[in-house]
C-alpha cells in the first residue's frame, strides 16, 4: 500500500463557498419538491413578515422558513405543537452549513390537530374576555335593514331571503364573499368592517343587524371561520351580529364571539326578524284589552259617582236658603234706599237753609268796611309821616295787596257756595222726578216705601214732575189711575220729621 501525499492527487481543491453552493444546488435539484409531515416547534414570527420554525418528529428535526409572500396563503396559522403537512423545497444556508426547508404551503395533518389548534385559540380568546356574556349586545326587535354576508350563489342566501320576506318585509343588503378556502376569512372580515364603515343617513343604508351565514361541511371546509383575526373582527363589530355557519352540530370560533349563534341560516333569519302577522295580532289584542280596561274604568267611575251622588243634597235644596235670603234682602233694599235718600235730603235742607245771598252780602259788606277803615287809617298815617312822598309811593302797592287778598277770599267763598249748591241739587228728593220717576203717597199723605205698605183697593197719589195723578191699587196687577178725583177728607198735616242722623242709613 502506497501513501500518496495530498499534492500528488489530480483532483482540484474546492473552496468552502464553492462546496457550500455546490451542495445547495444538489439538494435543491434533488429535493426541489418535498411533502413533509411533523410537529411544529420554535415558531417565530419575525418583524419583517417572515416565519421561522422547526419541524420535528420523535427522532429528528429540520429548520424551516416561510417567506412573507407565502404567509397569508397558508392553510393554517403556524403555532407551536401543531402537527402539519408542509410542501416546499430543501435548501441550505451556506453561511452556517445548515439545511432547511422553504415552505410554500401548510395544512393541518388531521382533524385532531385542527381541533387541538381550535381549543388553544378558544382558550386564548376566552382569557381575553371575548366570550363574556355581558359584552354581547341585544338584537334589534324590528330591524329596517339586514346585512347578510355569504356566498351569492349558494342555497343559503335564497333560504334567508325567502324567510325574511315571509316574516318581516324589509331591506336586505348582501355582501358576496367566498365561504371556503384560504381567502374566505379575509373576505368575511372585510365585509364586516365594510358594513360597520357605512355612515348612518348616507346613500347606502346602514344595516341594523348582520348575519354571517354558510351551509354545512367538514371541519376543513369550515376552518376559515376559526381564524383568529376574523374572530377579533366579529368581536369589534359595532353592529349586532348573528353567526349561522354550518348546521346545528357544527361549531366555529366566531360562534363564541358573535352576539347570537343560530343553528342554521334559516334560524338566523328568524332570530333577526319578527313575524309581522304576529305583531299585528299582538297589537290588535292590546287594543282590545285597552278598550276593555277603559270601559271597565269608566263604568267603575260612573258607579262611584252615582253612589256619591246619592249621599249629596239636591242642588235646589242647596240654593233654597240662599235664594230666600236674596229675596228678603232685595225686598228690603228699595225701602232702605228710600229711607236713606230721605235722611240725606233732610240733612241737605238744613245745610242749604243757612246758605243765603244775604249772608254772603253781609260778609262782603263787612270786608268792604274793613278795607275802607284800613284805607282811612293808611291815609291818616301817610299824612302824619314826615316823608309824604315815600308814603304815597307805598300806598298803591299796599292797596293792591289788600284788594288781591280780598278777591281771593271772595273767590274761595264763591267756590264753596257753588259746591254746596251742587250738593243741594244732587240731594234734592224731587230731582228723580226729572228722570221719569214718581213719588207714591198714600191717602194719609205719607210716602209708600214698599209694595207691602199698599193694600188692594187703596187710593194713592202719584206725583210727577209735571203734575199729580190719583190711582187705585188693584190686587197684584199694579196701579189703576182714576180719571175723576173723588173728594175725601182733608189730608192730615205731615208730622215734623225728627232730627236726621248724620250717619249713613242701614240698607237692611
């Protein structure tokens, strides 16, 4: 055996980079398409959008990377402990002498893995309080606009529209989306955000309630509705939302975060809308009950009023005493007024007897004598004064002052006399005769002050302004004038009236 030195070999030496890239090309050519099954670990979502992870089984492990452009197209979200089947190619990382798999697609390895991932998501969201009953909003009782998010070509939308049309005719807005596959979760989330972005009162009506609907299917078919981002979008919706995904036995993640879960799309339409016929019947029943209650209340009030009326006196009985008092007072009023007028007339006569022109003339003469006396005294004083010119200059002014004072006094006396004359005229007992009234005197010459003072057949004298007339009292019919006076006994002289009181007479 002969040992050969390295420099004796004919093979050219490789550089490190040449060997590394040669191995890289060999692996990529040989393993350009690989399907690999294993459990994920060390999952890292980098800030630049790439995902770095490790795929392992019970004996080996291999590093993997998902470039940013392929992350959204993955069938499942990479998480630690998830068993998946990935598709990609084997390559190397020359700078570290490591090989790895560049993943193009990823799917769960089985139903058990999907359910395990779903349970982890449920636990995470439940810990954040997204499943709490107190955060769920009540559904509107009578929505005017219903928004439906579903496929426009399936039987689901036809069932929903038919059910809503039969129960509660209202406006329905359909947002078409795909309900299966990798793009389903993103489109449904965009539809929810789009409905919430509609401004109230705009050209497009804002829905009062949303329905996310899909028919039944396998776990893989419904997996898009277990997306974490979609679940958070449903929880953030300001419009109440009903989840109607799958049949009654199917459960997805958005069922837990929605405001209400419906077992079927048709049941979702029934939850969202009332039955118009039932509402009309209910209103009719309320109307009948209201009418009955109103009639019963009115009847009860009528019965109570009738019972209370039996214990009250009649209105005529209540007014009888007051009416009697009024009649007595009205009968006494006329006589009281006549008496009061007579008293004031007598007072006036006593006052006017003292008011004569002679009294004023006497006062005027006395004032004139006094003025003349004062004038004589002034002349005498002027003659005695040493300065006659000054005294004569003062005399006219003094004379004018005396005349002015006397004139003012006479004017006041004249005004007072005129006022007393007016008072005498107003209290003259015969002045009412000028207004058409008449004085009724009985046969003995006394005034008749009330109808009770006159008896049937009694002769009376009516004094008017222009003369007198005689009359006879005829029952209750009134006075009957007698054209021919019948001579009778001379009237008795009137008694001298007593000294009148200066106080106001009592009317009653």
